[in-house]
């Protein structure tokens, strides 16, 4: 998904793709979806002060915003330099406008259907196993990549869907 927002009189593009996960991990040494999930948890917590919630929300929110901007425009500088290039930078105005871009794929947590953590490395490994390039990862939306992985697994296993039924072949009978 993509979105353009005017910040301090400048049009700034934001984009979330498979590459966003890699950019985020390289810059911040944390998994993108771990922070997205943490943002959701922080909002629900009652055991931390409002000031702590605000600081954590701001830190994570800014990292997510920067990574989405970096995905849209690879020429933007490091996070601090980029932020300082604006006279007025209101995260509280920007973040709500691009929140939908950060949606977790098909789950409300950061694990896959088999319970494994969803990481930039697992995304890259799946893409490579499906014959995709790094360029593909950086240009395809995350939901499209995940659906491509599922479809590739289905095709390779000979199953169209989990509940699909096929006619037994001679090879199936020979296995008995």
C-alpha cells in the first residue's frame, strides 16, 4: 500500500512492501512486526504511565514512519537527519494517516500459522524459495508476497486448497 502526506509543505510518500521489513531490521536491529505488535499492546497496558506510553508510542511510531518513507524513497537519509529536515514534524498527525499501511497480515500477532515468529529473514527465505529476487521483495506489497508463498506451496504440494480433493493416481495406489 502507498500513501502521500504533506509534511511541512513537502509531499512525502509512504509505502509498505516486503522491503520495508528488511530496511527496518537493518536500521533499527528489531523486527518490524514486533514493533507493530508492541504498539498495539502498549495502547492496552494499564501498568505503565501515560508518559511512558507516549514515549514508547513516539519512538516506535517514528521508526515505522521512517521505514515506510524510506521504502517509498530510498534516497532519504538516516532517521534523525530526515526528521531534522522538517521544521514541523507532528508524528501525532502523520501516524494516524498511515496506520492502515502497518496492518498485520491475517493475524493479530507476530507469529505464523505454525507458531513461528514472522521475521524479515523468514520473509526473505520464503521469497528466495519461491524464486523471487530481492527486487521482487522490495517492490511487492507484503500481503501479495504472503499470498504468493501460500500459492507456491499449494502448487508444489499438488494441493489447490487445504480442503481440496483429488482423484487418486496409480502412484497413490502403489504407495499402499
